[in-house]
């Protein structure tokens, strides 16, 4: 019986308390943000997702995995597809209205069923980033919107961003490379 409570504590309470989960140790170690900023950005991602999820106009975007939401240094980045212009507009407004969000940038396209393109592999882009010289791929996330690849994350400078974009271009079937790569405010 005590084992059940221990497992319940470990599975439910510890992750909710803000403790770092072991699989994320390396990512935290190489992330240039301090723990407070990292936690604040995760909180913003959650708050923006919940704001969209709780809105009748925009809720399908999050429920059906049509958008990806990331935050770095208080800036929110949204990429994905929408069914109606009202959804796009509402998602942007909701994200801007979350306390603590300093800006919102988005790459949103109208959803198209059966678009004539082969979707590029997010895994292939991750591998290209990892193979690229002087690219810290651990600090980057890869998204896909239709035939386009979206790069999110933190880079040391414009040279690293350029190398990451060049690496993404080498992957078969990539349409456009959209960069939401940012330089930490203290490095500018």
C-alpha cells in the first residue's frame, strides 16, 4: 500500500511541483536561460495553450494539434494551421493577452487537405542540425507546417542561426525554412 502512494507521489506530485524530470537534465544544462526564466517560459507556453483551449473560437487549434507553442525569454512563437481566419486572429489575441508575454510571432497557414507536397521529416531536420558544425541543436526545436520547417530556439548569434537554417535546407522535401531562432537578450 505504501508503494502505491510513493509511486503516485512520484508520478503526479513531483512533476507538478516544478522539479526537473531526469530526461530533461541535459537540456537544462545546456539551456542558456536561468532556471527561473526557463520555468517562466514553460508557464507561458502552458498559459497560452490553456487560453486557446478555453476559447470556443480557437479551441480546435490546440485540441487537434494544429499549432505548436513555444516561449523563449517571454516571447511566444506559434506555428501551425487554422481552419478559419477567426481562429488565427483569436489565437494571436489570446496569446498577446497572457500576462508576462512580451511579444507574439506566428507562422500560421490555412489548413489544406491533400496539399500536393511531400512533408519533410522533422527527424531528418533534427539529424541535419546535430550533424551541422557549430550548431547547438539541443537548444532548438523543430516544427512542421505543411511542407515548411519551423526552427524554434536559442542560438549564440546570427552565424549559428544561419548554419541551422542551411542545415535544414539540406533535408529532402523541405519547402521553406522559417526561423524563430533568437539570440538571448544579454548577447545582443
